[in-house]
């Protein structure tokens, strides 16, 4: 009886502390997020030769400032970051500049033709928050296993069409923000350099006919 009362009181004190200290609650959420990522994506280390590490402060090798878990295997880098009401996962071919960074959601939606369902984050308590993380990560895990194995093992034949989609999104956002077209961009130059390698004769590749996934 005493033991049950002790743990009940301890739990209540912890909950009160979290309510009084948003920074402590946020720290616990980020710890839960990192742990869940490592649990959900263990197949990357066991089956595909990835190394996994948690980001160090001012990590010079991370493209995302708020990345918390980073996977690398010599072909690609995956970075996972927790945002206020969603999580962000990006994928980048090894050895490429940060302009080559691609939202993994864009890649998966292009390959499957299915848009990721949006589920609002619940921060009311740790259990609900962890369930939300698992649901979001589960979508990435399932689709990655079904459709993205060539990408994480070094086969990049589908990357250029997806980069074209990214460029169109970039141009659209620029037009909305600045009321004038984007005449040049680092991503556009990057795409052109890759197409030149694929088509040394100078003939450009065909842009994809597949509809762009919605933002």
C-alpha cells in the first residue's frame, strides 16, 4: 500500500514539475522522440549497414539544425527532427551538398502516389505523445520498406524527377513571397549538373509526367 502511494505521489510531483517547467517537458518529448526513432528504424542498422547516432551540439555534419537522430550508410544520410506539430525527415545522397537535401515525405509520396495523412500532435501527456510519434514514424517505416530500398542502397535513378518537383515547389513559393519568378536557384544548377552527367551529349532529360504531390 505504501509502495503504491509513494509512486502515485511521485508521478503527481513529476506531472506538476512538467506543467511548471515547459523546458523540462520539451526535453522529455525530445528524448522520447529520439528513442522512438531508433526503435522504429532498427532495420536500417541490422539490414542495410547504417550507422546511427544522436546529434551532437553544433554538429558540423548535420544539415538540419534541429536534427536529433542521424542515419548514414555511405550511400545516403537520413536526418530526423522533431518540430512543434509534426516531425521532419530528410534524405540526402552521400557526398552531395545541402541543396540536394530532399524531404523524405516528398520522395515517398512521389513513388507511391499517396499523400501522407496528417495527424495533429498531442502533447497532453507522454503516452499520447509517444503514440503520435509511433504513428508518424510508422508511415515512413512501412513505405520506406516497400518502395524506397533502392534509394537507401545507392540506386538513384528516380532522384532527378523528384528534384524537378522540388524545384517547381521552390519556384512557386518564391513567386508567392516575392511576386516575381525565380530566374535561377542553387537547386536548378544542381539538377543541371546532374543531367549533364547523365546526358553528356547535351540532350536534357524529360521531366516527369506524373502529377506532383500536393504540398
